[in-house]
């Protein structure tokens, strides 16, 4: 286990470094100069030079990169050229919103996806399977932005059941916080729920045809015990993989949902930074997102051996 964790840590550091290099060079290849945007219309050569010197834009790219890496290792992610605030403080404000939204979306998607997938597998060929498959097809086919707009139109504007936009911190009012986040979380989780449903159904069908399930039924175990303790548990590896990978994707991919519902989260901050060529913020976003993917992948690998004892992280079976 120790050797495995050390190997994964080295691989993770290399992946994180390469991702930082690619994004650092990529955003500087985009047209536009942040100094021009900051200086405004009445800019002078002296003002542009002062801005470039203040934010280190006059230095060679290799010097800018190593300065960013060195500062990041000490917790300093730079200063936003758009707001003038430290990027770390901006992340502390925006990231909790996206994390809460993503976590709530994951919970909703997992409950709906696993539940409908199990029902579709157990009652194969019946009306329940048809309904579950239709739900999955709808979740995969309908774009999030369209579904979000329709939800706002009918559930917020027409009926007033949910707020159309805005965010309330959890510590300020837990009830209002959930009231503002439940609708965007459902919209964000529909696509993931459809994927989880299809994978759960497929894994359950394979598990229900195995010898150990037939043996459990022959021993007289109830259907609930056979499905829950044997078939479902051995089908969860695929589900855990999807949930682990999609959580990182939701953190970085909640841009559209946050824009539609007016949430001051990670995605909104990223869009603003891209439009303003805010290098420091974009680099910090990539660093946080890549770190989230790496950590979640490691957690998923470790959970395999917990869910299925036949899987050993450090052993020969994988």
C-alpha cells in the first residue's frame, strides 16, 4: 500500500505540473493583452508599461511560470488583474458555492441513478425498465441550459416554488440555502443520473446472472438481501468510478448552470477571468481543478478495495 501511494503521488505531481504548463502556455497564446483592458481607452505607453511591470507581464514567460509555481507552493496564487484582489481570497469565496452545488447534484444523481438502475435490472422487460430507460435517454439528450431555462420559467416565474437566481450562504440560513440550490442541483445532476442509471442497470444484470447470486437464492435468502448485499454491492465499483470522475467534472463544468441561476461560484469566476484575460485566476482555476481530479481518482481507487474485498489496491488483482 505504501509503495502504491508513493507511486500515485509521484504520478499525480507530474500530471499536475504538465497540466499547469499546458494551460500557462495556452492562455498566453490567446489574442488580447490584459494590460490593454486594465488601462482603459485613455491608455498611454507609460501606463501600459507600469501595469505590465506591476503584474509581471513584462517578464519572459519562463520567468512568469516559475514565479507562479514558486508562489503557489507557498499558498500565494497571485493577484487578479480584474478585481485587484488576491486570487486565494476569490477562491475561498467562489469555490464553496460550486462544491456545495456539485455535492448536492452528486447526491441527487446517485439516489435517482442507482435507484432507477436497480429497479430496471430487477424488473427487466417490464414497465419500470421502460420508464427508467426513457428517463435516462431524456437526461442524456436534453441540454442543461435549455432544461434550466424551462425550470426557471415554470417552477420559478410561473409558480414561484423556487427562486430564479441568487445564493444564500449555508451559515446564514440553511433552509434558504437549500431552497436556492435544490433546483440548479437537480438540473446539474440529470445528465449524471442518466449515466449512473445505465451503468447500474448493466452491472446489476451481469451480477444477477452470476453463480454467487444463484447460490444465495438457493440458500433461501430474501430478494432484498440478495439484491442489496450481493448483487448491488458488487455492482457499485462502476458507480463509484463514475461518481468520482464526474465530481471533478461538475466542479469545472458547472459554468452553464451557475450562469443561468446567477450563482457566484467557480464557473462564473472562470468565465469572467477568461473574458478579461485574467491569467492569475485562470491558472488558479486549472490548478484547483486538476488537483480535484487527481485526489478524486486516488480516493476512487482506494474505495475499490472497501466495496469489493476481491480488489486489492496494492495486490496483483485490480
